[in-house]
C-alpha cells in the first residue's frame, strides 16, 4: 500500500506546517514513553497472525497464517512461529529464533535448517513485541503518522527507516501500527525496492502468559538437521 495540489493550497500548507511539526513530535514522544513503560513490564506475548506477501512483477499475493510468540529471556528476545496449512497450501512449517540461531523446520520433509542469525535480527523482532521506545528511536528514524484503528484498537502509526542502512537490507522502510500501552504491533508493513511488500496482521494477542517450553521445536523422530 503506497503512502504517500494544487497551487492555491500551497500557502495554507506553509502556514500550518510549522504548527503541525511540534504537535506531531509531542505525540511521538508520548508514544515512545508509553512503549518504554510497556517494555519494562514485558515478559512474553502470543498472537495469531496473517501474512500477506505481495509480488509486484506477477501481481500476486501469498497468504500464510498461524500463531507466533515472543519472550524476553536473559536480556535477549526469543521468537517462535507456527505456519498452519489449509487445504495443503502452504505446507506447515515452524520458525524458531533462539540463542543467536534461526531454525526453519519443515515437518513434511523431516528437515530442520539452522542458520547463524545476524547481529541485527533482534531489532526487527522487537519491532513487534517488547521493544522500548528508547531503543526504537536509537535505531530508526521515526515519522509519526497519526493514529488508526486496527482490530478495534487505537494504534499509533509509525514509519521507520534505518539510521544505519546495511548492505543486506531488502527494504526501503517499515510501517508499524503499535499499541503503545501494551508495547505490541497490531500491524506491520515492509516495503521493498522491487515494489514488493509484506503485511503482517496480529490478533488475539495475549500478554505475559507464554511458558518457556513453548520456545522449543517439536521435531519428529528421524528429522535431519542441516547447518548453514
């Protein structure tokens, strides 16, 4: 979804812009302070998700749904996602991030592929759940874009661009719709140079009630492990 004249409106825009900028900055600071308070209380969270991956070249959508959970453990963030299958499409899979590794489990193939995760992965994980406003502002340039109702909740819309772009980045910017009182994202959209984008919608969010053993892959006997 792209976000974003006439000449006779130009003067009005010039008049009101200096007034709008401080107000938006004050609103942003309020949201970040709320996120700081929520982050201090964050232990874990779980949610249902729907992912919509749009490929611009073929103008197609790939939808996946399932459940996802996060928890804070020893100052680090752990995440597990279970992609469910409907009518055999797509094939079910589990993704686990823990102790600096990203495990991709394909039950139908009895195969788990283990990747050594890069050092920046947690800054993307905590965009969704548990990240503080202070950490967000330290890593991202933030544009406050007002509030929108998402799944019945008034969410702050923040557009993010990285302060230190990396060579491996595939996106131009990320928009998050965050519930600042809980410190969780209700919605996220990642925009890519290619024109592709991905939207994640989160619902049925439950806070601080996810057991530690939920962050373990349940591998079938005979599952092959491949390290990359």
